[in-house]
C-alpha cells in the first residue's frame, strides 16, 4: 500500500470510539482518520472531528430522497477523500448493499456483545435480561445482515452480577476503545485476511 490508510468513520452520537481512534492511531502507523460522517447535524461526535481538524459532515436521511440516496451521498463523499476503510463507530443505522459494494471487504463495525449472541439494537439490555455472566465486545466486517459479518476481534469480561445496562455499557466502553484501534492497526498492516476455505473465519497475524 502506498501512503497512509485513510479511514472514514460513521457516527451517530457521542463519538467516544472515534475519539479513541483519534487519540491512538490517527497520524500514526500509516493510518489517517480522513473523514467523519454523521447521521445528523449537531452530534458530539462531529464536534470531536472538528476539534481534531478532521473533515466532517452530516448526512441526515431527511435531506435526501431516501436512505439509499443518503448512503450513496456518503459513499461519494468518502471516496472523494480517498477513504480505504470505513469504521462504523456507534453508527445506529443499517447501510444499503450499494454502499457496501463501494467499499468491498472494507467496512467494519463495533458491537457491544459477543456475537453471534445479541445482535442488533439494545444488545446490552438483551444480555442483562437474559442473565448472562460474561459480556463482551465484537469488531466484525459488515455484510448485508444485522451484525452477521465475519468476526475480526472479540474480548470478554466477566460481570456475573450485572443488573444495570448502563453499568455494563461503561465496562464495555473501555474494551471498545482498545479493540477498535487494534482492529484498524491490524488491517493497516495487512494482517487481516479471510480463510479461503471458510470465509466466515478471519485470520489475524502479528
């Protein structure tokens, strides 16, 4: 690869995972956070991008003909900035297949559960209600399903007496802030590949 790996980050809220990327990998190890797209204007994550001097913009669905048109507008905007990897960092909406086709094998997501358990929204609440003793975080490639793409990294934490979803989220956030940059570093180094015999299996090397 010539030049840095340019990262585009999609955000919908506070942007703490974006901040983790800005603090740990941006401008280091051949990685550059180049563009941050928000699902609406005025969210803290876009302010974080602005404070870091990173190009950013809001793409509300209501400003476009439909969700597909909005997603294509984001894809065009990212492509114009040379983005080679898209990171969904608290992006709370499904992306259209057409968007994924623009960045084949280069869209990753962080999910606050140990997939394939508890996919989709409210995963922490689901896990607490189910009474699980071990919670965790997954970073995975994005496909057309809901949190069904191949798993890159996972990390677990034992919380045997967890009753409060907010408490669990707080514990998982620390893991997210480590795992997302770690996955980006591995991808930037070319240390992530799919097993040719089983593309569900992601191989990582040091």
